[in-house]
C-alpha cells in the first residue's frame, strides 16, 4: 500500500469545511459566482490594513543582506519583542520576549505545543463543539482528543470537563471566541476551570495545561472582551495568529506565548522550540515576522462583520432557522430544523441546502450533531441574495 492506512482513514473523515468549499467551487463553475451562496470557509474577506501592505512593499524592496536568511528557531528577537508587547497588553501581565516563540500560524503553533507536551496515550480535553482539525493535531503526536459537552448556550460546562479529567489528561484546550459558535467564555468560567484543574492536580499529582487558541480574539461584538488566562492559571499557554484579525490566513504567521510564572517555563519553551524545528517548520516565515513586528497593532474596523452577522440572522429568521447568536468571530452556528419526516440530520440538511446552491458545514465536523455552521465573512450581496434559497430549502425539507 502506497499510503499509510491511518492517513487513508483520516482522509475519509477529513475536514467537512474543505469538502463544502470544494463543492462550492464546482457549483460556481456551473451556475456562476453570484448564484452560489458559499458560507463554508472562514476566509476573511477584509483586505489587510494599508499599514501591512506598505510594510510588505518596504521589506520586499529592501536590499539589506540577510533579510530572507535563517534566524534563531524561536524567531527574530525583534518580532518576539513585538509579540511580548501584544501579549502583555492582552494578558495584563508582563511576558518577556524569551517566553514567545514565533510559529507557522496557530495551527503550526498548536502542533509544536502538542509535540512538546504529549506522551503516547495522553489526552487533551476540548469543549464541544470545536474546530475539527484539533483531532488530527492530537493524533499527530500520539494523543487523543476528549470532547466535553458545553451548556445549552455553549458556555463552558465545568462539570463535564471535571468528569473528563483523568491521570492521562495533559491539557484542556479552549478556543474563545469559539469556532463554530462565536461564544466567548466568561472570566468567571475561566476561573472555575482553573480552580477545577488545581483540585485535579492535588488529587493526581499531574497538572494539566490550559491552552488557549485565540486567532479570533480581536473580533468581538457589543464591547465583549476575551478574559485573560495568565493571571488565573500558571500552567497556561496562548497560541494565536494574524490570519483573522489582519486577514493574512495564507501567510501562516503566528506565535506561542507561555505564562511567565510557570515554574518549568525555560524547559517548556526549549521543548516547543525544538518541536517546532523537528516538525519541519524550522522557523516562522522570515518575511512576515518582519511585517508583523511593525504592524501587529494596525487598526482594523470589524464593524462590517457585525453588520453581516445581523443581516444573516434576519435571513435565518425569515427561514425559521434557529441559531446561537455569536459574541465574536464570524460564524453562525445553526440548529437543523425538523424535517417533514422528523429528521434533524445535519449532513442530510446540508445536502438539502446544497441543492439550493447554499454551502454550509455540518455540525458533525465540529463534534455536534443536529447543527450546522455558516461563515458570514462573505459579501452582503451573497447574504441578502440567499434569502429565497434558504426559505425554499427549509420549505422542501
């Protein structure tokens, strides 16, 4: 066999997001872009800020020797210093540049962290629903992802997390604002989670990490904020990127930050840097480390996402589709309406939507049956023009 069996199996269950996106490409070729309503992929449609574009031009025109050469595996010191400012502001504690590792996006960052902390058979608990690729990021390094159900409003359910804890628990992974629900986990719930893990540590002698995956941190609505993690739990790591806030998903630039009060911080940082290297990332892209060092705090107006969220909720209201109102990110997580035969199967319903040229992602891709996800980082025209298609699809369902 030319391909490893475990990869073939993983490919069969591969990302529903990508499958929907690829189906959209075929439909657009057949019916034209304006006649297909593609809500499948969380691909930011805002252009990068002008400050980012200007710095890109400046660096591209530079004749400075070594601009595109190797640097320390953890990243340029000046890039890490810039991230130190960013993370210190967000976390409310000073994080030195030595505690920052530049990464190939948040995905690369998570893989480096998991490689550094997971032993064979270790478990990572994640509140459900969750970004589907987390499963593969865990199995890549001998771990297993353990879903823990959230409350009805998708807030953290501390009891389900507590029940999922075991001697094999290496970490709890949180994503806030959450993909796919847009839920922001409250400061109170983060504190309760920290307390629960402290109790678990006393009982078992093993302290799980809390890992925060935060690519959507800046995209929040109605004055919501994402609670800092570092002040409440020492064994904590933040992984983030500039894919969503600066609209640079294809550039694969991000970082890992380790809580400065963690006792084994030097060993952990060294392990993550080593893991980043041996996984073949080697270092984060040199060019965009330079770009981000100068533009990480460039102003961005996210108000259009709020307008589009509101526009899409109006469409769904007309179609009698219920949803969880997002507090951040740019997704709507929607409940599958009961069909004429009583079905609430998310895969069948997404197939039904596809018949009306609507591309959505089934909730099974996020560990949640009976729901589906819509990404509203699309044009307002796409949203408003989809109204009749949604109504017709639900009526026929």
